[in-house]
């Protein structure tokens, strides 16, 4: 959430305001660029596409780490082979992995044409 606020604020302050102008009482955004289009493109691509994908992968990866830790603890407490709890945790890990792939791929595919 912090990333969404900070990146959009920086984008507006650093990119939109300096390149905007008022001509005959009408405000025009991105009108006074000084051949920095590549920098603007790179900034938008990195901050709104790559960083968001990295956040998705990092957060889901941390969830998987916690689930694997729980599965290890459940396995150490099981006296007679794999327990039902460990099987449930393995199923949850599989579900989280599928969800991570689904969310990341959907975001990547749907937003790539915009960049």
C-alpha cells in the first residue's frame, strides 16, 4: 500500500508537474517535455510493472516459507508417519503456489500491453 502512494506521488511530482503547462487558461499535461520520454517510460515500467510483480512474488514466497515451516513442525510432532495436518499443509502450499502463479501471470499479461 505504501508503494502505491509513494510511487504515484513521486510520479506526479517528478513527471507530470514539470511537464505540464497552462495555455490560454487550459491545463495541458506532458506538453513541455525535453526529450526525456525514455526516462519517463523506464520510470513507469519499473515502478508500476516490475516492482509490483516483485511485491507479488515476494509476499507469496513469504507465505510459502511460513507454510513450509509449519509443515516441518507438524511432521516433527507426528509419531506415526505423516499426519492429516501435514497433508493439509501440503495441500495449502500447493494452493498458494497456484494462486501466486495465477495472480502474477494475470497481472503481467494484462498490464504488459500498457507498457
